[in-house]
C-alpha cells in the first residue's frame, strides 16, 4: 500500500519522513516515521532498526526525544518508528485508559471483540509494515537486514516479536521492557482485554519470559537496559529479573541485562543509552 | 536566594536538576533547569553554557529535545536552561498571545506598564540568575567561565546579552536568531509592548544588529546557524543577513554564519548542530 508523505524534516544529515498509510491489518490509517541516514544514497541500501514505543506514545515521541537519529546517522542505518495502536477505530472505551486501547496496543493481535477487528499490531508490525516499507523504499532499505528495539511496552514488543520469529531480526534490544506481562498489572489488564481474562495459556504465547523458555534460535543477541530509579521497575511492572531467570533456566546465552544506576523510565534514560542500542544493532546488521 | 530542587534526573552520566527560586527581578517564582555533567565532581568546578529558549518554551523543551546534555557530558560543562518569561504575574493580556507576554519575555527589561513590574528578563538572565546559581553551586560551577547560546528569540537574547556585556561571556552562539527584531513582526510587537511603540531609538539598545555596530570587544567569537528550510527565516522574521551586513560594515571579525540546507526551525535542527555549538563554547571555556 502506498505511503503518503506528510512531512520531510532534515535532521542529523539525513531525513525524517512522516508517513501515513492505510493498514489492512488494523483497518485504519497508520502513522509511521522513517529516518533515512545520510548513507541512504540512491542505490545504497541501508539496514533497518525498528523502534517500538511505549504506552501513550505516537511515532513522534521517540523521534523528538530519543536521539536515535544521531547514532543512526553515525552508523548508517535507517530507523522505523511505528505507532503504538490503531487510531480512530472508534471502539467503545478505546480512549478511556492510557494503558489500554488507543496508544496501548501491546503488539499483539487481539482475539477478543471488539478489539480483534482492529487491534492487530503483531501482524501489522511484524509483517505488513515492513513489507510495505521495503516495497515503497526498495532502493533505499535493505529488508534482509533488520533489527528491533523498543521501550517499556515496546521493549516487550521487541522481545516477543524477536522470540516468535527466529531469524527475522538480526538482534534485539529493549529499554525498561515490561518483561513478564502475565505477572504485572499493565500486562494483566492488556492481555485480559485483548486475549481474554480466562485464557492464561494463550497469554504465555505473548509473554517474553514464557517465550524464551522455548527459544531454539541460538545466541540471543539481546541487550536490555533498566534504570534502578525507574518507578515502574520498583512497582513491579517490568520484572526484568523474571526474564533473566527464565533465560538462565532455559540455558540460553547472549542476554546482556544492565541495571543503570538512578536512571528513570523517561526519554532522559533512553536518550542516554540510545547510542549503545544502535551500536548493538549495528554490530549484527553490519556483521 | 535559595533554590528548591523539584527533581533530579539521571541523564548522560550526569544529573539534570529541575530547580525553582523566587526572583527579585521578576517578583515571581522562576523555574530553571541545571545540567551537571559527570565531570562536575565535588571540588571540580566546571564551566557553564547558558541556553536561552525561544518563544513559548519553558526550561523543559530544550532539556528534552535539544541533545545538548550529550555533548555537555562529553566536554565537561554545565548547562543552564532558564525560562523565557515570568510565570503567574497575572497581568492583563499576559496569556493572550504566544509571541508576547508569558513565554515571550524577549530577554529585555520592560520599561512600559504593566510589563515593567515583572518582565525584567535581561536583569534576571544576565545578573540575578547566574549570581544565584554560582552562590548555590559554588563548589561545582565556575562563575568565571561562562558562555551563552540560544534559539530564535533566545538566539537573539544570547547575541544581545553578549554584545551588551563585553567580557561577561567567553563566546556566543545562536540557532536561527531573530537577529534584527526592530525590523521584523515578532520584534516590533515585543518591543512596542515592552519598550513603547514610539521610542525606536530605545529599541536600538536591544537589537543585535544595531548593537554590533558599536562593538569594541574584539573578535566576536560567534557561531550562528540558520536553516534554509526555516519558514520563519523565509518569512523575514530572522534577518541574519542584516546582522551579517552590520558585522561586516562595522569591521568586526569572528562571526561564523552558516546556512544549513533544508533544516527547519525546530529541535530537529537544533539537536543536529548542538554538538557544534557546545564545541564552539568549549573551545573558549577551556582555552
């Protein structure tokens, strides 16, 4: 499906494109930002790092505050900033909560009405959007070299899409991921609504801490940062320790989990370590 | 006057302090953000770069979107992000315009009622605030090594405070400054309100393009960036060409004026060149 270009913004020597397209997965228009680094010259395909945002965010938040562009320009990779849910589906209660519905799609395909008609963010992010981008920007983006990262809800989205699709992404990283959503209030609310409150076996298919138990993809190539001053970490919404324990018990190698002293849950945290996460992705994208 | 610390945020290895204090210049509480880089260890004083924001901004905008902290951490200097006007003075019409009154103090001391009672941003920025900070953070900030920069209205504020106070600042830089406010709509509105519509001779004392004609401070040590895709530049609000002409006609050396192709007026522009401006200041602060 063709993209409409809403704006082209010069930044860090490259271009940030604000795009919109009609999604067949969600049945709504979807906004997405694409950063093309200076290295994305005609005929020179660059690899791609997909960034999944957290609760309440649109493509703009991390584009403005994350400073991934500085590092993507330096390393020569493109960035894709999708939205966090369909917008304008006009479902009952869609806008009532900041942690469910609009802005809170959790990167799953909902199985429960009314959400299942539109909230199909897993299919959208893992299949439809990249296919559309790699078609529309065939001369610029290298669809064979893709990594994924994200923050909070999006950090979990990155981990789960990576774990569900061995080989699709060359590496994964996450900032303050909601690492075991089946066992925290945010995740329980989202999974109850999108997947059904009673079907906890189904939840396991969408929980990184459960998914990693069955991982057969070899070295995990995963970098995770969590701030020790993050209120949501302290409140038990993130549970990176559960993920780390599951990784160890499964005998999986290749998780680097770092606790960053005093850092919070905000873009002040993310922007501080964006360079490390871009370098992590670049290590595998340019291997 | 003592500062109240509203928040301490870990970022780029240092700390962003959200501060508030009661200003005698404005007669109101004033918010200010202070970034202390990792080099600001006990007993190790760091030099200071003051950043003046543009119309509508608070201390938060550039703290979140400017990317200066990354470079201040790298170079070992502190950043000061003042507010752009008094807040809560409750003057008639104060909040009616986005380009006059609250959020639009223009870094002058108003001479006209009712503004003159509170809108004394020149005194606040050039004297009261630094004195208060260098007293409260005497072990950390080096009040003898200060440079100044800013964006749009704040770019002009940086240029004028620098030109009015030879020797006070070691260097100056500006992003998309309103370089000749006497001759553009933004400046005419602000100066008419704060200084009086009829007194155009008074305006010259607060206009960088006029002030530089009398500059006797030697090499200007000034870096100015303007984006060629900046709508406000194209509309004649910035007039950097007038400033450059005045500099040349005055026989003043040391202005580096760069036109950055396609860049706009936003933080996408600023963040792209924040490193150059921090390096420009560091060149003189560490000379």
